[in-house]
C-alpha cells in the first residue's frame, strides 16, 4: 500500500484505474497502478523519467491496452477500448510532445478538436472561449500550426483537447520545454478550466507546479504508486522535496 | 444531389461529344485514353499516399484485378442480348459499364481485404503488403491456363456457370488475354477521370477529408481527436482500389490485349512517380503530372524518332524521380490545388 498523506475530500468518482499493468514486449512499464479522479478534481501524477507516467495516461486513454487491471469512466468499464471511442464518452487526451497537426492551420486544428461534435453554435462558442484563454491563438488562427512557438503549440494542444468539451482532460507534461512565464499562463488557465467543471489528470515533471494545482496527487516510481496525498501535504513531505523538488 | 447529377450528365455529354468528334483519329483516341487511365490511377493513389499519408506500392495490382475481372465479365455478357431491340452501341456500353462496375468492385473488395489487417498497424506495413499483393496477383494469373477455343465451346454449352468457372481459371498465363472487345471510348475514360476527381474533391471538402488529413499529419493525435483512424484508412484504401480497378477495366477494353506484366511492380512504381512528381496530396498535381509523364515518352519518340516508348519509359522515370527529389522534393504542386489559386495561401509550398 502506498503511503498516504492528508485526507481526501470525497467526491463522486469520474475515473477509476485499478491494478493496471502495461508491458512493452519484455519491459513491464506499469506494475499494478491504481488511482482515481473525482468529479471536479485536479489530480497530479508525478515521478522521475521513465517511471511510467505517460504509459499510465496511454492506458487510460486507450492508446494502449493494459495487460491486466481495469479502467472505469463514470462507472462504465472502458478497459482496452480504442482511443477514438473514448472521446465521445467525455475524455480528451493532449498527448506527450503536443501532437498538433503541423500542416493544418491553428483554426483547422481547433476544429478537429471538435471533430465528433455537430452543434455548430456550441463549437463557435467554445472557439471564442479558447481565444479568450489564449488570445495569441486568435491572432494566429490562419497560420500553420507547425510554425507556432513551443509555448503557442502547447496552448493549441490544450485548447484543441478542450474543444471536444471533455469531462476529463488528460495532460502529459504541459510545461515541457516552456519558459516559466508561459508555464504560469498555462497553469492559470488550467485552474480556470477546472473551475468551469472539467476534471484534470495531469502528468508533470515540474512537481512544484503540479502539486500547487492538484487537489490530490500520486507519486509513481518504476511502474508503481509509492505515495499519494493532497498536493499541499506532498509539497511539505521531506521525501518528495528531496526526490522531486531538488531540495 | 441534384447538382451532382446534373454535373455528371453535362460531363458525360461533353465526353461523348469529344469521343464522336475525334473518333476518326485513332492515334488521338488511343493517347487520350492512355492519358486518362494514368490520371485515374494517379488521382486515386494520391488519395492513399498523398491525402491519407499511407504508402501503397501495389496500385498496379489492383488495376490488374479490375482489368481481368472486367474482361471476364464482358466476355460472358457480350454473348447475351441484354437489351433486346436496342442498338449495338447501347448494349455495348451497358456491357462495358457492368464490366467496369465488377472490375472496380472486385478491386475495391481486394483493397478492403488487404487493407484491413495491414492498416491496423502503424508504420510501413502497407508498403510491404501491397508490394507482395501485386506480385501475388501477377504470379496467380501466370499460373492459370490458356483458353482453348474448342474447350471453350464445350463449356459454353454447359451454361453460364460452367463458363464463368472456366474463364476465371483460364486467364491466359503470361501471354494474357487478347481479342478483348474494344468497348471503351476515350470519352468514357475521361468521364471516369471526371468522376474520380470529383469524388476526391468531395471527400476532401467534407469532415471525412479533415479526418484523412489529420491521419496524414499525426495518426496518434487524430485518434485522440476521436477519428477512427483504422476505419478511415481502410475506407480510403478501398475507394482508391475501386478506381484502380475501374482504370484497369477501362484499359483492357481499349487496349484489347492484357498481360500480367502490364500490372506489375514497374506499373505500380510508375503511378507512385506520377504523384510524387505532381506533389503528394495535390489532386491537380496528380492530374497534370500523369498527363505530362504519359505523353512525354510519346513526344520524345516523335521528336527523335526510332526508339521504343516502353524502353525509354523506365530510365526516363527513374532519372526524373532523382531530379525531382534533388530540386523540388515537394513535387510540382506541393499540396496546392489549381482551383485554390485565387484563394489566400494557406498551406506551405
Ligand atoms: N514504446 C515503448 N517501447 C518500449 N518501451 C517503452 C515504450 N514506451 C515506454 N517504454 C518504457 O516504459 C517505461 C515507462 O515509460 P513512460 O514513457 O511511461 O515514462 P514517463 O514516466 O512518461 O517518462 P518521462 O518523464 O521521461 O516522459 C520506460 O522504461 C520506457 O523506457
Ligand atoms: Mg512521459
């Protein structure tokens, strides 16, 4: 059992991951990961390089099939279902490395985020909301996404994921390679998005930022969860400070 | 729908008129037909390789399936009076249309069967599988038997089922099938050019087109947007294979002789060269380059005289591909379209 710091506020469950194992050939990347995200939660997953953070998100979003364990979304079993079928069930995944469509315009990228939706008015409204979050995207809307700066691409990746109006947003290292100021902006928007009712499962190297935002957080080490707790409690923990905050 | 129908009717009438006007020049009609078939092949392969970003090098094989199935169909049907009392031209064209349909559907079904397992995987599996497919088709045909006319007469007496069974097992080995009725006019070919271009444009202008482009750009991200990537890749592949089959059936019915060598790896490569030279992803590029590259050896022959067009084609195309890759790797058109010229530039050159 992982060590638990602080007490968790009880919320209706949205995502439940239980005993998930993932293998890449001979390599076992996840050795029975269990975690949960409640409705309205921001949950952070921190850990060193290669701990299995990305693998966890991939198993949740259906990008790869777990070899054991179950994944539940809003009480429904979704284990091993292909990724494209989960978007309609309220899950959006902004994959590691952003994965924008470089030769399509910013606007086309955003429209693809709403690929499964047909409510024109709602889409237009959400587009405005994204431009409100990140005004630079409006200025660049006719520009090819591949020509955006790294920070702008990350803004686009998050906005595109939000265009599907998800209940649960999966983010893989949104701060990777970005200047502190841009990272601040992005985290400010994530807080706002969460306040508007979107639950977030956040993978981050930048443990400081992630724990500052998260209601609950898990520490992943070589494919297993070793510690969990409130963001504040983990920030205060000596072990976490030593291992992940470089103190 | 009404607009589509009326455009099709107008295009059909224009092609019929052109056929009639130029019918006297056999040379013109043959060249126009060859060019048209090349365009259909290029535009349809571009749907897979250019627009969806997959890599097929077996389009010649699907063309071959269409050609052989089309010929078997027409040779069965021409014995019957399909439209009693109708003029010969009309019933001939009806036979041709049915042959095109069966040839296209057979190739499309093959495309579906070949695509389903190989397109579920990401990576270069499709290239390997389509390469193998083209070879299997060629070898399979080479291992059939030749038609013997006395044998055929006996079989024909036993009814259409027996004749069908005989014909599909007697595809003429490496020497091929000959004396195919020349039912294809170049107007019919260009009517199909029009259809394939229109279908491609329609797909691109729809949400389906967006999905295909997204797959080309980043398959994982497309999947994350809710795009059923496998489903779309397989459907695009089957549609493109259908048109390759139609092109093959058209080809067979003006060339009058088909051999397995006409649909081999060299043919497939030629079609890839068309679309790479035209600019992967650009339908206009595929059209222009298929036309130019089909006529080029012919033009060179008439300028310099003497050599065999087929012999010059291979080294010429090889050289051309090298030159294009060195000087303009994005191809003639990049991903641009002729019909977007007036619009604001959106895509990179
Ligand atoms: N496609 C793959 N094939 C083989 N091994 C893989 C593959 N992807 C990940 N792994 C291995 O699985 C383990 C977990 O990788 P994962 O990408 O989930 O880590 P991570 O926590 O996201 O790391 P990072 O912080 O560097 O992004 C690593 O040991 C990695 O080498
Ligand atoms: Mg990772």
